C-alpha cells in the first residue's frame, strides 16, 4: 500500500515535469496532437514505452533519451536504433499518427519505406492502436534532439530495403492480437505483454535463416548478440517449469530469484523495463508463461566417470565452489544457483561459455541493489578446461545437458578477443 | 592556480568505510556529497578476482593493496632525543589505499570497547584513586559513553552482518558469549562461525584455567546475509586470505560488500578517485572551512568548495591533514599543551606459539576473525588494586591463515634455510598454532605526532613525524597477561611452546598491528582534545574528523568496530543536530 502511494507520488512528480517539457515542445507539435496530451494519456504512454523498453534500442548509454544510437549486432550486420524524439528533421516529430502506427503495425517507415525487423514490428503489429497512439503521445513530450542517426549499417546487398518487401511476404503477417475468450483476463493481458508490448520472442524465440521467428520454437530460446536468451516456456528442465508464478514475478521485478540472477541483455531489460512494470502486469506475464506448452524435456546426465566430468569436477572445486558451493546451490541474489537451472541446461551453451570467459555482471535494481558480478576466467582456463567445467555443471546436481566442446569455447573466445 | 569547481554540500576526504557510511547517511538526507580518494577504484569481481586474489606474493608480501611510501610515508623516532628518519618500507603497520580503505584488507575482528574504556580516567580514579595512574600516561575520557555508543555499534554490526554470540543482553549474562562485554540491546545479526580445531582446543584449555572464552565477533560471515540497506553478502568459505587481501566472494564486510551498491546508484553522490587532497581550505577568520584543494592524477589542481568537510582518511592521515591545513594547535610534548597530534597510541601485542607431535590443525582452513577469545584480563575486567599497571589485553586464538610463504612455524634453533629448515617446516606446518594477546596501548605524554622539520612528500608537503615507544606501564601489563597465557598454553600439553614477549624499544620494522590511534582525539575539553563528542572540530565547526584518530587511547581490541560506530555517531549528529543549526554542537 505504501509502495503504491509512493509510486503515485512519483508519477505525479513526473507528470509535472512532463508538463514543462510539453510547453517547450508545443511549437513543434501538429495542432491535432494537443487533445491527446491529457495526463492520463501521457502517463499511459510513458508506462507502455517503459514496458516495451523502447529505450533499450533507442537510447545510447549516457545519451539523451530516445535520441537513438544503440548499435544492434544482428546476424546480418549492424543496425542502429533511430532517433524517435519529436525533432522534425532528425526525429519523428513531423510524422503523422498514421505514419507512426504504420511503423509499429506494418514495419513501414515514413513515405512507405520498409523498416528492418530489428525493430520488432512483427511483435508490435499485435499492439492495440490505442496503445500505439499513447506511446506516440508520450514520445511527443520528450525533448527533441536534432541529431541524425543512420540506422542502416548493413553490408551493401542486405541493406536494400527493397529486400524487405520479400522478407515481409515470407515472414510477416500484420494484425492485432485477438483476446482468447476462453482464457482469463489476466492470461490475455499476459499474452499481450509477452507477444506484443514486451516482444519477448524477439530474443527468446529462435530465428529462421532469414531472421524470422520460428513458430515451432515459440519462446524456447534463441541466440542474439552472443547471448542465449533461454527457453521461457513451462518446460521443466530447459524452461521455467519449476519456477512458480511468484518466482517469475520476483525475477522480473527484482532481477533475481532462488534460481537465477539476470545478466547481459536481460539485465538491461529488467533494469529499464520489467522492474518498473506494475505488479499486476508482471504477474500476468508469469501466469501466461506458466501456461505455455512444455515440449518433451528429459535428458540423461553424463556419467561421473566421463573424462570431461572428472576434469570438470576438479576445476569446479578450485574455481567455482567457493561461491556456487559444492552442491551447486549458490546463494540467492548473490551467486547463481546451478542445480536445476534452466539456463545451465540449455541446449546451446553460448551464454555459459561467455560467462566463464568474460565474467558476468548481475543486474542491480532498487529492491536488490547488490549487482553481484562474476569475474572472467578466460586468462586461467584453457578451452578444454572451460568445456570440462561447463560439462560438469550441466551434468551434476541433478542437471543433464549435452557436453560442451573445446571447439565451441574456442570459437567464442576468438570472438571475445 | 587551482581551478574552482561548483560547490557541494559535503566534501569527504578519503573513500573508505567510514566515508561510505557518512556519504550514505548524508545523501539520504538529500545533501550533495563528493568523496575524494587518492587511491584507485576497487570492485569485488574486477579487483578481488577469485582467480588471482589468493596470490600471497602479490598481496601479502609485495603489499599490492597498500599505500606506497612514495605516495605518503612518515618519519619515525622512539623519543624526542632522536632524529626521526623516513619509513621507506612499511613494516610495523600497513596503511591502506584506494576505495574501501583499510576495511578492504582487514581481518574482520569486530569489537565493541568496554563501558570502562570510554571513561577510562574517571573510572580508574573512582576505583583505585588518582595515584593509580602512572605519571607517564596521559589517558583521558572520551567525552561519550558506552550507553551513547550502543546504538551506533548496533548499526555498524547490522550493516556488516557480524557473526558472534552476545554475552550480555540488556544486563543479563548469556552463556557462550563474552560475560565482560557491555550490555547490548540485541544479539549479533548472525550466529558465530563454525570453529576449527585449534581455537576449540584453546577454548577448552582457557576454560580449564578459569577463563571465559567465546567466539570472536567476525566480519567474515557465518551465513549469507542481507543488510538493512538491502545489500547481499555471501558465506565465508574459510579460504584464509583475509588480512592484506580483498574478499573475492562477498563474505567479508567492506564498503564494497555493504554500502557501495546502494551509494553508487545515488544521483547526489559522486566519488573522485586518484585525486589527492592537499589541504582543507579555511576562510580569512580561520574558523570556517570553505572546501578542499586536491590534485588529480594528471597533476591538475582543483578547488572543491563545500559547506561541510569530513576528514575520513586513515587515522594517521587525518592528523596530518589537520596539521597541513593549520587547523587546531599542534601538541607540544615539552609544555604538554596543544591538541593536534596528542595521545598517539598503538597496540601492545605478544604471543605464544605451540608445537605438537600428535595433533593436526590444517591451518589453511581459516578466516581472519575465525577463533576464540577471552576477556578475563582485558581492560579493567580484573582487579588491578595489587598490580603495578593499568590496562589489559584480550587473549585470542585466531589462526587467520596457513599461507605458504609467510606461515612457516618452526621451533627456535631451526636453521633459517636449507634442508633442515625444509624438514622442520614439513614436521611442524600442520602441527603448530599460536595465540596472542592484543593489549591496550595507553597514551603517554611523550608519544605524539607532528610535522617533520626536514622531510617532505612528492608534493613538497612536510611528512608527519611519529614519536613513539611503549610506555613501561604497557610492557608490565603485557607481561602479566602473557603469564596468564602461559598457563593456558601448558594446559594444552604441547611438545613445546615459545613465548614472544613484547619489549622496548618499539621497532617500526616487523609487522605488529595496523591499529594506529589518536592524534585527533575526542573529549569534553577543547584544551585536551581536537574534536568534541560528536567528532566535530572544536576550532572549525564545519569540519568533522572521523576515524581511530579520535581514540584518546587504545583499548585491548581491534579498533574497526569502534571506528564504524563513531562514523554512525557523527552521521547522526550531523543529521539530527548540525543540519538544523550549523555551528558548534558543544558550547565552549
């Protein structure tokens, strides 16, 4: 209750600040936008923009809000989040509402140009028009920044936006998400947050060779920017099937729970997005994720006598056990739990290899400010040793997953160097 | 010409644990705070990497985390008849450096001083008569009391997750705790650490000779902990790399593991590292500080104006900062007048090493505060009426490590190198341990700190000069406690035990203790103290001086618990009193 009161006070304070920003921006606004500038509409837009984590791509660390500039490494090359401040030249201030909604719903830029699907319009197409317009209204209150950002830094052949006509034909269906009347309002809200606003599948659903979501792999994990976004379906071993609704809520609100501590892109998402969402919305996401189909999910652990397991155990005792403990139990919110962890048992060990080679910075949130970090072990463990210790943790403490090879480690080490 | 920066509400000199406590409390109050630290930024995963932290050569022998004499050193002499010479390699004590300060490299033994320690002169006079206090000593009362300190000790212990067992809860003696401690309102936040063999055996022997042993209160955590700021700490893994090392697994209390995650998120806090404060600036009247001047790592000089200046460096460096800034009147041992530099004190240590044939102690399973202590002969726990000294010492068996370079216990008579030394190491490494007394160090008229007339630092400022020798009183005290310890040693039936008694003159070379106290002492009288009971300068009321520099004399305990409590005490005084009415908090 007290928290609710405090957040209301914060919202009011923010509202006042927005009012001042609005006055400054008024001269650049088309006249028809003014009616949409009610406090409720702006606050809703701000919340939706937070939930969709627009800043994640459209704000440089330390840069002006929404002025663009974050480079996204895609399998096809680099794309840079554009300037979406209300500046009429560099930003989207001159866009009409229809043009803004078309960008979100159909991946069309101004005058019909195609957007690259790093902008998650395949998810945003499911967003309601009202929500899109609320985000639009909020973005119009941001300080305009007159800095041009070149979004497209792809290699020459891939950068023909003309290609996207065909990509869209093959991979993209425009259309809003229809509520499922057979399910609860909470479930429907959760699905809307996961599939539309939160665009979880952008990372957590693996992509075809053309970079499109594979429907058959819905939320079963994907590799992006050198991280594995793990399976978040209700699968018991590789997904979050063992997590309760409360566990999922705790993770999204605070950055960690008894099973996991967020790092990498998910740490950013939690810091900027889900930790600021309402308790009801986060719970809706949890309820929906718990309802997702759990693919068959059993595996047999490697025998402790396997040479990699023998070596891995010794390496684990020397390097890992002081924090993660002999039993792989870790310490909640401080040292990741390895036993029963879905991320540890993911088919693809990319994130695990990366954590051992480069270290890992856990997220810090208001509720859990510690932000614990794991140091790099790249300098003291060879490729074969990293592979052995990861194979060990993936097949101990009740875990089971395919072995990691020195070759896999070597490739990621080369990339990290 | 220094470049002038925009003013802050508070400028803090140094960014160790006291500084972090004050910065966190005052930023909570809404103040704009900057901490200026001459050493580097330090973070657990980056700088205390579990992969290379247990590097004894780098950290314990080459002293990687410590202040370099080239940065700052001091000159030393035993008494005024000698000419002080610069310390070119720190030995007897090791001042820290960098973010987190000495609480990065400490062992973690976290004590409260006894109620009688805070009113030492009054208490001894009341109990034994004024004539009991030897003429050589200049002991004083603190100006505060244990009862006033209790809630600040409590705050510090809960911040750090101290693991221990209360001995006195609201006046009721608790079995298993220290029956001689002052009453505490509640128990420690965590239970004591699990004991290893040597301290367990020591405790049995101590009990057998009539002492009351108890687990040493420890900042190496017995369990995972979430402190009142929401910061999480881990469980100590008994790695045996505490003193001289940073903790790699978040289980030793430090600024890094208790406060910085919260403090560094605050928009109204800023830390400037690798910036060395030159002096505190005063206005024309000399009664008001206007800020500090500092030089950054590229040699550029800056002026940081501030409404309030907190001197929170290592105790010795606090005193030098006052002397360099011309704040307060320097102490003169000839006239015994003046205050700054007065009552420098130390710690009177001595110990016994035991060798066994039939017992294995595995000394590498250890932690900096993992052990047992007995306070039967500490402070004024025992009757001094028929004794020729005042003071006392804690007796502790805290085998902190079994590190391979420096932990080579061999009996006297063993060659210092070669095959026989190697064989003796093999025979004794697992079968030996020591226990020690950490005795009080009572201030004496001849022990003090001032500016050296000859030597300067790399910035051209005079070095500080330390004049110190053990008072005869303290040597008598130490020998008395050692006699008691000998009985404990005999009760353990070792093959052999070796007594290392403390003797004059004090030597600056072998390591003894980094418990340098006094020089900017607190008290009730501006003629005999530098700061009042709130650690506020008597001379310049918008300066507070926080650290062991405030101890009027040192007790038979590690100082960190009391330093932490004083930081909370000063923060409370600033928040609840000074900000409402800036000016002297104690009328003169």
